């Protein structure tokens, strides 16, 4: 066997290059039996004896070779065959690669193009995030808080953030609460995990249908009993809810998701009375109601609760950014005491650093200014989208609902194609959206041929082109 001078164009450590060279020679069957001595191998490869020694030891450790005292190093029998059994499939030939590329391109040509416009409800106006302010607050927190951002945070979240949330709730949602009632967590999924443990897996939960699909999936994952209750023109059907005999009900009264219904005051009071009658806990999810484009925002149901039956949930996902993962709940006194006894051993899942930054963003007025700007931004997009639909060729057949609150609308075609066809044809025109039935967890009474159109991530300049694409898709 003749070894050639080592070629190492990539500049790797020499012992690694030598190891790989010898290993490859062994694996392709070019080296059998006894290996050259360290001196001979070093001379042939043009490296030092120490380099060869390190390579041999690595090959020995991996089982490619073994050593005999005063006899040298030998290739382990069967190592090449073992490598061939374990190695990945041989590299494709050029013809196979061309064939593969051809098949791939054919498949891609049949698939919808990547979306030009994403009208899904999770999208937000990413360009509007207050990066400069957030960056400045991060630097100040690093300077001012010091060790406070390194150690453990209180289970419910740092006091400064909970105080800031209390002030925010009073100003924007007319909820009077104490900082001790606030529990901060990383995302609604974590909050729900705490809630199910707090309220009990043996309870029966009722959810709106249609409604948040994720809530249904979380409850199903925990194995709890779930009743799916229909939604009428004024919100959840109270007659169905009464029959369900639920212990817990999840609702979105200030802006039903996805139908956009606002529950009137009379029905809110009826719901609170039903909860008292049946000893039922109400979980008020206020996720999609902050942006209100006509009149004042509807006060939260929690503000009407005088018997401690409502748990309030919210997040800064829509008003600031979903990636911050800062959600929270407001627990009524009795459930707060139960939380303290049973669940306060859980650590807060939002890093302390982000909590300190968010606390300052709220308490120093940055959130109020940001919210005012975003409300104007989203109102402009909301109004422009409605005007473009009204001026389009879709107008005679299109009904719009769920407008004036939140960051999506519903569009129903009164005659023509089905919901699934609307979604499929829109995708072919580069528009990503979902049909209303995607938010039903069981058969439910919803208008046919209806899609949910989130407008938060739209650019005003792109709205005319969006409508041209939808006209091509649906007419």
C-alpha cells in the first residue's frame, strides 16, 4: 500500500485530516491488515509523527483499527463491510439528479405559488413594531436592574409588570384588579395549562362553536369533557349552554372569534346569572377585541362580575407582537387563593428581562402611544379594504360581516363557488386565507361560502392588486 502526500485544501487540523484520509482508505477496502508505522505514515503523508499518532488513536477509539503490543496497528476485520452497511445511499448519478429535479419541478408547478398576500388572522403589521423604543428600554433595563434580571422571578411575574397590567386594564378594558390577581405566562397555551389544573380535569368545559380551534385542541389534549355550543346573532347560545350543564365556559364576548359578534349588555347579564345559577366559571378571552374602529371599545365582561365567577385572559400578541409570548390572566379572589395553595410552585415562564422591558413599555406611556399609532394604521387598512371590496366586481355578490372591531373581516359570496373552492382558487392567485369552517370543531351553523380575511399585515398600496387577484379567483 502506498499513501500519497496529504492534501488538505480546507485547512482543517492535520490530525483530523489524517484521520479522515485513513478512515476513507479503510472503508473503501484499500487498506487491510497491518498499518504503516507512525514514522513511515508521517513521512508518506508529510506530517509529524504526533499527528499520525493522534489519528491512529481516534481510529482505534472508533473501532476501525486495533493495536498489538510491539507489533503496531491493524485494521479491524469487517470494519469496511460495516461501514458500507451503515453508510447512506450512494450519491445519485447526474441522470438521476436531473430526473429528480424534473419530478420536483413538475410537482411544484402543480402546487399553488407562495402567497403574495397572507390574510390569515395570526399575521400582524411587523414593520410597525417600535424597535427603537424597545431597544432603548432593553439597554436601560440591563443598566438599571442588574442582578434582578438574572435571578428567579416571582411565580406570577414581577410586581412592576403586574402593576402596569392593572393600570392598562383599568384604562383600556375598565377592569379594576389588584396586582396579586395577575398571573403572567408565556403564551395562551401555558395559561390554559395552568387553568385546567386549577379548575380540574374532571370538570366539563363548554366552548363556542365556531371558535378558537387551539382552545379545543388544548382541552382535548388534556382529556377533559368538552361541549361545543353554537353561536347566534348575539353570541353564545345560552339555551344550549344551559343544557350542556358545563362547569366552565370559554367565551369571547367583546368580539367573538371569528364571527365578530359583540355580545350586548342584556345577554352578558343573563350569562352572569346563568353562571351563578349553575355554579359555572366563565373564562373571558379578550384576545381580539382591543382594536375598535367605531365608537368606544366595549367594556370587558369581567368588569360586570360582582361574584368572582369570571377569569379574564389576554395577551399582547395583537397589540404589540406575538413573538413576545407575554400573556396573562386575572383570577377572582377564591380562585386566586386556590392557585396560591396548589400551583404557586410553578416558575413564571416569561424571562425576567422581557418582563422588566414590558413593564417599562407600559408604565412609561410607550404602549399608549404605540397603540394609538397602530389603531390608526389598522383603521386605515380596514377602511381601505372595505372600500376596495365595495368598488370591485365582487361587490354585487359579496356580504361583509364582522367589521369595525378586530383585525379581520368575513366575506361571504352569496352565489357561486363553495368555501373550499374560494380558498383553493385564492391560493392559486397568491392569496392565503382560511374558510370559516376551519374554525368549527364540530358541525355548526355558519354561512356558506365564507372566508376569514385578516388585514393586519396588508400594505395599503397592495390592496388594489389583492382585489384584482380575488376577482380573478372568484369570478
